[in-house]
C-alpha cells in the first residue's frame, strides 16, 4: 500500500458533473471519512475560495484545505498559506490585445461577482452562460484588487488552445491555461495548481510522492506533473488522460468518492 497523506481533487467534471451546482452526498461523506482518518483532503480548483463551499452544500470542512483560483490562493485547515496576484499592468495590456481577437473578452471577479471588462455579453454567454447572466459591465480594468480573472472566446477547443498559446508567448508576467472550451485561466508567471501542490506539501512537511490528485482537464496538467499519484477520471481530455498515472471511472458515477473510500479503508483503487 502506497503512503498517502494529502488528497486533492479538481471540482468541475471531476467530482461535480458539468451542469450541476453541488457535489453528491456520497462525495461529501467520503471527504469527511478521509478527514476522520487524519488525512489532509480538499479541492484544487480554478474557482475563487468564496465560490467553493456552496458546491459542498455549505459544508466548509470539505474545503478548509484547498487550492483556489488555479493556484493563486492556498489554504490548510482554514489558514491561508500562500496568495498571489496577477500584475495589473499586464492585465491592462491583455485587455488591449483581446480587443483585436474576435469573439473574445475578459472578466474579473470581486468575490463571486463577475465583471465584464472586455468583449460582449453574447460571446460570454456562448462560453459560460451563468456568468453572462449576472456580469456587471465595466469599462476596462476595475479598481478593486483582482485575483481571479479569465479570458473567454466563443470558439471551439482548437481556437481556445491557439489563443492560450498566443497569450503565453505574448506575456512574460502571466501564465494561461485551458480548463474548458472557450475559457482561459490567468495566473502570475510560475503560479498554477502544480506550484501550489508543492507549496502546500512544504507547509505540511510531506513529500509530493504522498499526494493523490484527481482531475480531468488542461488546468490539471501542472499538478499531474508534480503529484506522485495523478488520477484522471473517465471522460478527461486526451491530454489529461495521457498525463495521468492512474485512471478511474466517471465523475457522474462518483468515481472519486469510491477511490477516497478505498484509500481510507487501506485499499489501492487505481489502475494504469
């Protein structure tokens, strides 16, 4: 049996089926089973920290340890361990660049409130309709501190990846990755889920070889590279599936919850 001291899971498409607004009761119980066994467990998400508790029906214990905003904020047992912000001047230049990219735009978040800083509501709705419905219009970069911000483009995955590659080449101060079609995460250079896993392990005094991570998409690749046991759910993107060491069943069938239950019971539930 492998030694496991930290379990982290992506949310959307990994423990919460796309289109749903909360994880299953079995998943919530599995998290508590791991906590009761003395394991550190939480989520690693592109979501802001304030967005996550509702996905667990308000059960804050399930996300007291977490990596949020795609690695820009790290928490352990409710204590903030690390916090990063993208460079404002670079974000301002990014908005200028996106003005020449058809069907693209930029959104920034204050807590859970999205602001539409560039692009059209119609194009945003083609990518994330829930944000488009409530986004407040904003002329350029808002004055508040920005940690969570995203680029959107109403295009297919190939167009999304091409824009991500173009922006990564254009901005030394920022990194971009793709969690889903039409949507890009924005991070300060060197900040991502993988770097966050390393920082959290250092804080806990454990090895990355003692970490199990679950994911399904492009923004999980960085933590797949770092963790000793990267696990892809069925239906993951080809890139995530290829990068994973282990593979399990579908998000819709609570495959992650089943794996957590097995780990707590002392079984090894993974196959290559």
